[in-house]
C-alpha cells in the first residue's frame, strides 16, 4: 500500500514537472512567434524570390568566376530596378487618384463627363446608353445621397488598398534585401533545409524538400512572374496614355493574372475608353502595345513553365485572394505559392501512403493455412 502511494506521488511529481516544462516551452514559442510575426510574410516572400532567382544566380556566379556575394548584390539591384521603379510609379498614381476621388466626393464636386458622340451613334444600344447616362448626369447628387453609406465603405476600402500598396512596397524592399542574403548563403541554406526536412519527415524529407523547391520555382516563374511582368508593363502603358487611375487598374490586372483569369477583360475595357479619347494614330500605337502585353502570357509561360503548374485553378485562386485579403499585395504572391505547395505536398504524402499500402498488399502471406477437417 505504501509503495502504491509512493508510485502515485512520483507519477504526480513527474506529471507536474512535465506540464511546467511544456508550459514554459509553449510560452517561449508563442513569445518568439509574436516577435517575428511582422517579418513572417516578408521572409516567406524572400525565400520565394531566392528560390525563383537561384538558377539565374548560379549562372551569374559562373560568369563572375565564383564571386557569390557580388552575384547576390547584382541580382538584388536588378530586382530593385525591375520591380520597385514601375511599382512606385503605379502606386503614386493609385494613391493620387484615390485621394482625388475622395476629395471630389467630400466637396460634392465630382462631375460625370459627357458621353462621346460616337457612343450615342452606336446602332441598337446607343440611344439606351445615352438615356441612362443623361439620367445619371442630371440626378447625380440625388444618386450620391442615396448610395452614400455604400460609397463611403467602398472608398474607405479603396484607400485602404492604396495605403496597403505602400506597405506592400516596403515589404518587397525588405524581402529583396533578405533574398540577397539568402542567395549569398545558398549552399548553407540548402544544407539547413535538407537537415530540417530530414528531421521533420524522415527518409522522405529530402524528397519533399526537392518537391517544395520545384513547386515554388514553377509557381514563381510561370504564374507570379508572368503576372507581374504583364501587369507592370500594362500599367506603364496605361499611365503613359493617360488612363485615369492607372495604378488601380494595374493592381486589378495583377490580381486577375495571378488568379488565372487574365488581363484581357481589363485590356478590352481600356481599349474602348482610349478609342474615344485619343487620336487614331495614338490609339493604334496603344493597341499594338496592348496586344504585345497580352501575348506575353502565351510567349513566356511555355518558356518558363512548359505546360503549366499541375494544380487546380481553384487552389491558385483561393491562395491568391486569401493571401491578398490577409496580407495585402505581398500576400497575393505568398498565399498562392503556399497553398499550391501545401496541395502538392498533400498529394505526395497521399501517394506515398497508397504506394506503401500497395506494397503491403503485394507481400506474400506468412500465415499457415488452417487445417482442414
């Protein structure tokens, strides 16, 4: 009886000690997570950038005769030049247009421009469009008063997006700097990731790590890279031609390209607008530029990605939109990559489980047959 009580006391002491240790570790982990939480998204984006740029970085390192730090610096500067300069121009346009619209609503000075004569002369629909447009122009203040709550919500959301674009640029700046350091220490990073994957998933950890690297590189090149190039070039063209809110349209084009809808709907709408507001020669030049930007998807994707990433469109769509809503512009990229990566790893894990089950079923049975009576 006394030994039983001693055993219970020892068990209780060990349980309390284990609970205290687990609680301390949990508090420490939660505290560390709270400290590094602002850097999680930029760091994830830096890893994505580094993995996507690594093949080019390796070729540049060979050209520079093994000078890895110099190659990393050059790659970082190229990223700054190719991403930040156009993004700053479009973000300035986005913020400026949003502030202009909000000021116009605040002072009730927003005016609907007259409808071009070419639209009113369109067959079948020209008269109806002109009638609806005239009603909105003459009773705009009444319409504005009726929809004031909804308009305030929409405008506040839009200014939030515009402000988030500035924060996103800061995140991209930090991410490119971190990516430069990761590229300079690429070999050490590969060893660390392989060791972590082996520790996490055992013998198949290295295989999962290689799958993760290939998936991130595929999504970065074939989806995010093409979407970023198309939206930036299209936005610069819209900014040069004088399209109102060119930065906002470029942001919308970026979202639509990432979720695989494409830039065509926005391009057609802007072409219609430009057709009625510029000269014929200017419109033809802008049309050629728009066709070139649209064709980049069909030119670059086969080069960078082959036949594309073998994942359902819904996975990319949910990842991009969810990342955009949770983390802003940078989440648009990180969300799609992370969700596609999780999907591919889940498929690999399920495939590995099915292979193990098939191998177990194929093994001969070692049970002795039951004696027959």
